[in-house]
C-alpha cells in the first residue's frame, strides 16, 4: 500500500461511525481489557460476533490463551473509561471500575450491553486477527451508546427524544 493510499484509508476509516466497546478476558486470574471499535454481529444462527485485535496488542495473546472473552458496549458518557482501556498500561485498568460480581471474563457493570463469548476461531487479517466468538450469554439495559467518529467521541441523537425534551421545556 502506498503511503498516500495508507493515509487516505486511515482518513476514510475515521469517517465510519462505530460503537465503542471494551473487550475483556482473564487468564489465570489476571484481567485484561482493551477498547475496540471493530466489533460486529456475524451470525444469528448460531449467535456469533467478531472482534478485531491488533496482533501486537497484549490482549491478542490473552484472548487466545483464555479461549473466552466479553464485549462490553459502552454507554454515552463513558469517554474516560474508553480512553483508559485504550492506553497500553502496566497498571490495573480495572482499578475503580465497577464490575458485575463474579463475572469471568469481567463484565463492566455500567455497560449498555454485554456479550460473553467462547472463542470459535482466530483468523489472520493483515496486522490484526479476527476473533470469532460464540455468544454464551448477553444482556442489555436502557440507554444510548458511546460512538466514535472522526477520531472523536459522540452520541446518538434521537430526533423523537429531542422533540420530547423541547416540548417538555416549553411547558
């Protein structure tokens, strides 16, 4: 790929709006986590999803070793949590983060939705690997997702909610 194409690709991909998730796992009691935007549904029958992880990331080897991972979809307002899990760190990224008690892999208590997956396949994809997970459990709660677009965090703006807020404010 030429440097121009590489830069064009990077810039164009920044314009793909995505939900922000934290991928978690644990190996021999040691928790690992990372922020990811390359997460999507793969199949409804069976229930499969995929997560793309850089092959150089510590999380890559942790998921391979554990054979299980969780996807925690972040809600609006969780920008600092997303940034914390996005940074390579030698400190415990989970310090002070509320978790679902007894969850393994760790589930973030305040996540908008969670998916616990058994690793089905790991497929090479350039400098990343595509981890296919068989969903073993999932949960959701009310709220709106934290989004990423143009290298910035953003929010879903529901026009009906906006109109309802406007009408309530006029009363």
